[in-house]
C-alpha cells in the first residue's frame, strides 16, 4: 500500500500556485527489462496456472502492490490465513499479515515459524522488515548492515536501504538502493520499479526533494507504466508544480484500471478545483465508498490512507482521528504520529495533539522531518 | 525443465534437504520488498522444455522450446543451437536459429544465414521464411510435459527420511535404502496422494516457440545432431531497430548476447545439480550452469556425479545404474562416465532416421556399441515419457521400472502436424 504524508496530496493541491521546478534527479543506467505489459500478462498467467497452489500468495501480493488490485490482496490473505502447517507457510502468512499491516500478528507468526524450523536467515530478515515498518528501524540497522556485509545482494541491500531511509539517512539509503539495483540480474521489471518507487517515496515524503523524487517515479513508470502507486505519487508532484493536465490524465488511467481510492480522491479534488465540481464530488463520494469497503476487509492496511482522505476531501475529522489512532496503535512511526497529531488538531483535540507531539520524538528517537517506512502498504 | 523450479527441483531439494536438517533459505524475504525468487524471476526468461526430432519424410528438423510465461519477452533472444557432426559427441558445425520479439510479440527469426522470418507467428500455420527453409510458430499452446510431481515428492520424502534415519552411503555416494524403503519409494512415485497417479501439469499452457527447418540447413557437420536451447540478453549496445539489410534482403543477424538460461535434456540442470545442497547454494550453481559456455560444461560433471549416486540407490541396489560399468574397480568413479555424458547437456538426434520413438536412443545405442546407428532419431518428441525413461535409467539401468504412473499428457500432441503442440 502506498504511503503518503499526512494530508500531503491535499496540501500540494492547495499550493499549486507555488509549485517547484522539475529539476531532474540522478537516475541510473537504463535497465533492459521485459515490457511492463508483458510482465503483467505473465504474472497473471502464473497466478492462473498456480490456482491456489504454493507461493501464489507472493504473486497475488505483487499484483496488489503494483496494480492496486485489492481483490488480489483479499485472495492472498485468505489463502495465507488457511495455511500454517509448517515454517514456510507461517512465514508466508507473516508476509501476508505484514502486507495488511497486521504487524503484531505477523511478528507472532515469525516466532512460530522459527519454532517450526524455518531458516533463521529468512525469519531474521522478515522480522527486521516488520520492525522497520513499525518505527523500530534503529533497532535493526546494525543487524541489516551485518547481513548486507555477510551476504551482499539485492535482498539484503534493499532491506538495509529501507532501514536507512526510515532513520533519516537518506543519502546512505539512496547509495545502498543503487547498489541493490546493481545486484539485480533479471529482466523482470518488478524489483527495479519497486526500488525506484521506494527511492521516490523517500525523497519526496521524507527528505523533501520533490525534483529528485519525480525523476525516480518517472523511472519506475518507464519500467512499469501500470504501477498504480507510482502514478499517484507522481501525479501529486505534478499537481505541486502546476501540471494539472498531466496529473488528471495520469489519475484517470489509474482509476480506470484499478479504482484505486486515493487516485479517485485526488482526481475528485482536482476536478472540483478546476471547474467540474459535480464530477469532483462524485469521485470523492466514490473514493469514500471504496475506502470504507477496503477498511471493512483490511482495517489496518488502509487506516492511514483513509485517515488522510478524511482529513482532506473526505472532510470528516472525527473519522480521520479514529483511523489515525488505529494506525498509530499498529506502528509508532514518525508518520503515524504526525498523522494522528494532525487528525487530533483537525478534530479539535488540542490536548491530545500536544501529548502525541511530545511522545513522537521519544518513541521514534529521531529528530527531523516526519518519516515513515517506505511501504507500498498492502501494495 | 525450469518451469518445475517450484515443482520438481525444489520439491526434490526440500524433501531431501529438509529431512537432512540442512534446510536453508533460498533468498531472504522481506515483508514489503519484492525480493523473492518467485517475484524477481522473469518467467519469460525461463525455458520449460526443449523438444527436437526429425520429420517422417526425413527432410526437416522440428524444434520446440516452451517458455514458462504467457508471452515472450521483448528484451531477450530465444535461440536453438543445432550442432552437427559425423560422430557422437564430436560435432564440428553449429547453426543457430535465433528469435526475438517486440512488445506486441511479433516474431523475428534468423536461421543462420539461410532464412529469415518476421511477423505475427501466432497463427497455427505459423510464418514461412523468405527462402522457404524455415517455418516458425510462436504463441500459446498446451504444455506437453507431464509428470506426477506430487508422487515423486512423496517418494523422495521416504528416501530422505531413510537417509535421516541413518541409511549407509557407500564410497560412490549411493545410499543403501533396503528393500522395504525401496519398495515404498517406488510405490509412492507411482501414486498421487495414495491414489492413482495424476499429471501435475494437466491443463497448463505455455508460450511455445516452434520451428521446422530444412535438415540441410542444420546438418552441415554431419548427420548426428546435438540440440540445446538458450535464452540470452542482447548485448547492451545492440540497437533496438532492425539492423541493416544484406544484399539478399535478409537483415543481418543480431549478435547473440550472454546466456542466462539453457536447456538440453530433460531434468538435467534442475534435477541433477545439488539437490542435497542448501537452496541458495544449488541456486547459485544452477545460475552458473545456465550461463556457462559449452567449453565450461564439463565442470558440472562433478555435481551431477554426486546426485547420480542418490538415484542409483532408489531401487535398493547400488551399481545398476546406466553406464556404471565404465569403472567397476573404482567405486569413486562409478558415476563419472554418465555424469560426463549428461554434463554435455544436448539432445542427440540421428538425422538419418525418420522414426522417432525412443528418448535417448542415440545415447543408448552408443552405450551399447559405439558408432552404431540407433535406427531411431532419438531426440525428444512431445509424446515421449522422458521422466520415466530418464529416472528408470538412473535408478535401475533400464528405460522402465521407476515409473511415475503418468504415461502421457492429458492432451494429444502431434509429431507430424505443425505446430505439433495442442491448442490451449
């Protein structure tokens, strides 16, 4: 699930007039990967071929992450919940639960998988990634550094880069992400696109460098034009620098392909501001229904995004506060705190906002801009 | 048979290695990172199977490469290599049939310098080359491979348990399983979940690259043909636009890139490289195998030797595997000759023969009496039960006896009617 800064999309929409320039960031050499359309067709073929067989959950989660296909998320989680007979299945369930942001249950599965004989390397890596996603990256940086030194490769380096990003070491993170890209030797566009997306999210959401982020999102979309989250993020940056036409066209493609609620909401807000309020209201209402439907099935996975929506065009601060609290209970990241603080203020809870602000620095142990683990969420 | 990476090979490795207590990670996982082998791998780069046989009129060589994916990659080269010579394992010439695809999956293929074809090759009739020496089909077909994967897994699980229980392994690497264990292993192989054997791949479809080519284009070195297939990354500087036209109107062939995948016989690369090793170790070795130049192929005979010993013990008798007579007095070299043969991972075809009925016919004839014509083209047609023949040879030295209970595919494929594989 793509993550977004608190109220980010709506704030950038409000500041269209002072948009930034489109300076290009550093993008690495081109990658010779299979076209995105072919790769997606082959992914779907493999999902169909495996039916409900082993490892199909991984493919379904990939489909959800890249294409915003939450029916695939439903199916992956349903399958994983029914399979926990050995260490491998428990690890798969942990991955699935982590994708749903059910982090405590995922960690319990990791422990159970260890007891069932799963490889310490696999369980260690999964536990580390969950800790990064829950605001405890500082606890695992040393472990991930040691792992990347011991077994350098895409998996170890991308995990380390994610942890560096989460603790605010953006340059280190970017350098390790580039090294991780260099470790890849596949023609599949998926891992490349994911790393560019992760770098884009880091630069825009955490490090405040939208120009660099835009270059990364663009690269992700060259590799995989259908990447829903990258399209939405890039549309937000386009809005920020005033290219509304490109943003609208991009979001319309995402909405047509996936019905992704965040894309719908941003599109609705754009239409509302650009002379088509009726259409805008309809799209926002549709986004609300879609968010609520997803919340009913995967409450934690969509709590943060839905909270942002209700702080913005969804215009329901009480609902935002409730969802932000739910999200904060699951993971104490800077971003979760920031979202809860904003929701507290929006709903008139100044005392709660003060308490949360005081706790934020203590809980995350870091000063600086609000950060969050780059996680395409259940995506 | 890489498509069974998650089936046969992995099941072998996990069943055996798991019970030996050396189960290891393949690649580390992370909850939100797309770093699993399943997701990272490009199925369009993964050859499922290779088939090669002569036409009944003796004029053409038929070639089929199945790909795990639904569509071919627009960034890869798909290549049949046909080596030829007058003597077994002494090939002197090579012809490559190389194809590439664009994003719309339109095909472009070169048969050496003899012929060229370009266009939509997905209709059953395929496309005929400009010089009529070549016909190409490229599209989705029913997958002709058949295999009782679950039964084999169960049988290997029994063997693995016996190993964990202390079965003695001799100096050549062959375990003494005993009659009861052996019977159970072979019985499990013949059943699926305790019932009649079923084909794990029933209903599977794959992208298939099918070629029928005039024999005189590919037998320039002699009538014994050795066929293998590879998938390659084009050189980095290769222009995506069509290369300049030659005077005969055929565009110059693209430079072949580095191989990232190769297949010859069934179950060699996947089945015989390190099934007892941790997955990451065997995976690395398989990568090296896929990328090795032919001159480096012999280095894999040591890996293969180690696995042959395991197979030899499955019937409760060590030393009755195919080819083991080569070094009767030297147990440590018991499997060296066969490993050496299998490391030269090419399908052998006797192009003088017009009947193709027996898998490994050329190799079997050579083992019986070197230099003797097989009287059968050998190779591999879509109807051969290669799994039973190969495993039986490894287990008991005959082409039957270690059957998996599945004797044919669920669909009928042709050996004479292009494009040979049944429609999906």
